[in-house]
C-alpha cells in the first residue's frame, strides 16, 4: 500500500489519500502513567506526554475522568508519570469538496479530499499538539466512519511528528475499557477505512451525476441519493398500494356463552356447515344470528398446553430505533442523539461524567462474557437465584455480515439502575436508558411460562363451530422486568381471545346468552412510520446502523416525504422524483441491488479491493446515466409535464403542469413563446353533478385545510360550498345533518356534522351502518382497539358492543 502524508495548509488546497496512515506499533515502547492533571483544553501546553484525540468535547470530558488513574506497562516495567492531553476534532476534518465532485473514473476513483473550511484551525491545533506529544492515541468511534476520521487525522498530523500514532477503540467509556484500550493500542484498520471510502465515493458519484438530471427535468436544487432514493421508493410504492386498495366489508359474530354455575366467556364463530365462516354483509349476518338463536351448544373439545416465552435479544441500533418510536414517539434522529449522549457521558452528580451505555451504532446482539456474568450475579441478588436463567443465554445475529467486534447496546454497569440515575437525566434520556437497561436485564432471566387453553364449541348437529382461546401467565420470569411493545402495523387483535373460566369440561352444555355481530372493513397496508421503515430497511439489508437516521432525515429535509401523525407520506415532488429515478435507473434504485452493495462494502472490510468494487458499480451506472441524459426531454414530457385539460387564456395552446423551485404551477405548453403562468390554486377543478346552493352553477372538488369539499365553480364571485358526506346521518337529537370527513391541523382524520356550528358533534371513530338498540340513533361508530378489536358504539348514548371482561 502507498503511504499518504498530505501537506495541506489551507482549506482550499486538496490532498489525495490513497491507502494508509503512518504505521503504528501494536504496543507502546514504554509504560504510561498519568498524573491527576489530565487536561482537556483549547490551550495547548508546552509539553504533552500522551495526546488523545476524540470527536466530541463530551467524550473528552468523560475520558479525562478515567485517565488520572491509568497505569500501564507495555514491557513489564513502570515508566515516569505522564500527563494526558485530550483534544476533540469535532467529527470529520476532511471530506470530498462541497462545490465539485472530487472523484472521477479518469483518476481511477481516487478521492480528491480537502480540509473542511470550518476545520482549518482545528487541524492546525492538532498538528501543533502532535508536534510536541511523546505519544498520540486516536480514540474516535469504533465504526467505519470513526475509522475514516482516525485515518484522516493520522494522515494530517503524521508529517508534524516523529512520535508513534496509535489507534485505540472501546465499545464503552468506562475506566476498565479505556485502560484496556490504552494498554493494547493498535493501528488504523485500513480495510474498514476502505469500506467507508467506497460508500462515500459511490454516494458522491450518484448524487453529483444524477441530481443534474433532476434539475433539467423537474427543478433546480433537487438531489438524488444512492440509498435514500431506495427508501423513497419504498414509501412511494406503499402509497400506491394504499391508493389502489379497495376496502371490503366483512362481519364477525361473537357469542357470550354461559355454562351452568360458571362465569360466562366469549367465543367467535369460526365455521358454518364445515366451512370457514365468511360473512360479507349485514343481511347474511342477520340470517346467521337467527340460526344461532335456535341452536343448542356443547363443548366438543378442550386443549390445554404450557408454553415458554423467551426474552428478546438485547438492542441493536435498528431495534432500539423501532422501540423508541413505538414506545415514546421518538424520531430516529432524536433516538440516536439521545443515545449518543448516554454513550459519551452524562453528569451524575458526585460521580461526575459517566458513559451509561455501550456504543449505540451496532448490528451485533453479542454480550461479553464478563457483562453476562455481572448481570447474572446482579439478578440473583436483586430478584433471587430462581429468576436467573439456567444457562447463559446467547442470541444469534440474523445477518451474516455483522461487525461482531462490537457488542449489543447495553448498560455499561447494571448497578446504575434507572431509579438511581433518573434525577440526573432528562425525561427522554431516562426513558431510553430505562428501556435499554430493562431489555438487557431480561436477557439472563428465566423465560415466562404461560398456560394456554383452546375451547371448541359446537351445536348438536355439528354444523356450527365457535372457538375461544385464552392464556394465563403462571410464572412471570423476565416479564417481571421487561415487556415488548406490539408493532402497530400488526393491527387489532380480532381472533376472539377471551378469559377462559376454570371448570370447563368436554360435553358440558352452554347457553348462548348474547350475540355480538360486528361490522369490519379490510384495511390497506399501513404507511411506514419511521420505526417501520427502519425495520423494513434492516430486514432488506439496506443501510447500516450508522446510516438509518441520515436516510430518513435526508428524504424529509429534501421535502420528498412529509411526516404526518408519525407516518411518512410521499409529497407530490417525492412522487415525481421517484418516477424518474425508477423509470431511468431501474437496476440502480432497487432493493436487491442496494442490498448487494451493502454486502460488497462488508466484503471490502474483509479484505476485498475497494476500487474494484467502485469500478464494477460505476460501469452499469454510467451506461444508464448516459441514456437518461440523452433522453431527458422525453423524461420531462412523459413523467413531469402533465396536461391540465384546458386552454391557455392568452394564446389558446394547452395548459400543462410544470415544476419550479417553489413547487408545481400551471404554465402554457407554448413556453417560451407564451409566458402565461398561474399558481396551482387557481386551477379550474373537476366538475361534479351537484349544483351550487347559492347561484346554481356547477360545483367543483376542492381541497382545504380540513379536507376535501365542494366549492362553486364561479368562485370568487360566488362562495357557495357543500360538504362531502359519508352518507351517514348525524346521531344527535333533532339534527338533520350528515357526517363528513374532516382533517385536524396536524392532518389527522376525524368526523363532524355538516350542520356545524349549529351542531358541534365530532368523533375520531369511523361511522358504520347500524341502529343503536338503546336510543335508536341511525348511525354507529367503530373504535379500533388493539386489545379488544373493533368495537361499535353509539354516538348519542353510552351503548357499545364491548366484549365482556
């Protein structure tokens, strides 16, 4: 490998770094013993025994606490006392230039790096400190990005020092981990650096070469990303599924069965005439209910079983992001920001700055033997020996290529319980730490034991079959500490689960005391929340722990996606950009290819040549790009410019939709000869059959802050409007209004009366067919419950079809 010793003195001067840093020795040539005067300051002292370079000032403060007691000997002898001086680089100091591509096929894809403009003074200070330091330790984060930062720092300072430059890494910032790392320093992992370089170069090639195509076809200022665009594609394809989805009505029938001298229980109709019960409408449901009222029932079968439920694996980055979203509503970006603070260290009163968790960017579920031993001892003393799992439980990583040198995300010290640290943490810091701590503790506790019961109920002729299932926890095990949160995408529990009473026997007669027919509608697949998108990306092998947050942040910041009620909705702009990228680069912006490139990056870390990987990527990409650039006018006409359906008022040519920097607008197709243009909200919208109640002119479909409505086509001369209703009557007494869909300020769907403000009825629940048996109201509402399923209730009185407890 070639050595790279850049001699950059100005931010505008670039350097080419090809392979390595100054070679570091694996062990120190003399022992290091620090004095209590460990320093971390912008003022560089006259002499430095040991210079330690990290990314952030917070990490520097936490490190400083543990360095004052460090004593090491590389050769078995002690050395004189030595001061440590800790400096922070503030993250990357070198990157590809912002105003040019900085990499090309002609140069063999060797990156043309430059010092970041705002890091010039930082680099100068690092060089000054390195010049007088006796030994230098670069302690940036232990992932690919941290390795690349270490490599750049090493290359910059190596020309100013004759001292040894060491690379030290630790997965947790604790006294023991820091001392161990300093006692056994290593060198920069060039293969890990090369994997990061390959990612950076491929991302730069896609961003700088595809983005101009979007400028020509849509609007200037847009950009494309190698991985982000695939995430956008997933969101757009899910939106298309939802749009194309046709909801279908179906019904379920539950029965309340009462045994003799035993508590009643609920069961669901499963079979009719030996076939699965499929009830499509209310008419068929009513016929079945009539049939049930004349039948006699007995218990035909009971099956009992005991199952063990085991705890989940400790957190990795993706599962932590998912759980934080589900439990606390935290965005992926916020989750990683809070986790970073917990890792780098927080002030815990008299304890000072303490790193509370291990490194938070990891895809490994491995826990060290030492941490497991400490945890098992702690569980035995805190919960009793009978709560400790019989063997040390380990978890298999789901993916083959995992950086298993890392551990899972866990507390650095299980004795730092949530209650002890709570006074020193913010609410979000506490919530995240508590769930990390509890999930880790659960991993070495015994499984929960659950008794399950399945009851089959049949009529005398064996043509009607109901089923009921129930379960009871007989041993809490790990559930004493930690319980999972159900994924919201799994929908409501509608399987007829019930509490099965004790004392049931096969052959026992049952009285069907009440029938609950319930109307349902099939639901489209849910939109991606941030948590669900991270789960999807992780399962598809797209991205890595360090990239999930930036992927989502980028597509939101680019206004390709909106976050509404925690769900990700593609914008019109996002839809157009996605159509272009998928149409012209089908083999690049797809799931399989992107996952394959992640595997290639893993292969580089295992020793493959990174330049070969980039070349293999670039050849088909460049061919597709050449075709796309030569046909951009066709792309624009086919995918971007769409007809409005009316003529230009100035020249008579057709009007079309176009895109500009401020969004979509209407323009003349004869541009540039005709320069007529108007804002999109001036568009003549589609007419409907309704007539304006004010002037009799046709009504058109419009969209407002609170949803769609019918407005007069003669607006603004006439301001007549009509609501678009659901067809259901308002349940309020003496109200002649109908129920209509509305949107809250945050975009959430709710329902209200067309007679507002004279009638103020509103509901979050969807109106459904049916009459209230208590008050006679002609509309019922359906509440979605994850625990109980779909529950119909009256909007006027307190009646509801709530399953019995």
